[in-house]
């Protein structure tokens, strides 16, 4: 079973590193990446990932608020 992951992180270099690491795991598939909480909410609704790896401090809508929106 493949686990579908959305990565929400505002620092591009860190985001790319996390994606590279997650992509190396056989049963993980990174289905999307975003840089803001607003994008995370939109993409989570669109992609329906199994996991959202959410940065807590992002410009605009932070990760905590975005997580509340994703799961409401």
C-alpha cells in the first residue's frame, strides 16, 4: 500500500530535502508540495493525501490554522 503525502513547508531548500528523503522510502509517494497554509488547504482538498506534513510557522495562514481547515 502506498502512502500519499502532501508536504507544506515555506523554506524551499528544506522542502526539497524532505521531499527527497520521503521519496526514497519505497511505499511513500509525495503527491504535492506547497509553501503556504492557504495552498495546503486547497491542495489537500484537491489531492486527498493520506498524510499532510505541515510546517507550523508559515507566512499568512500558519500550519495550525491550516490543519484545522483541512480537517474541518
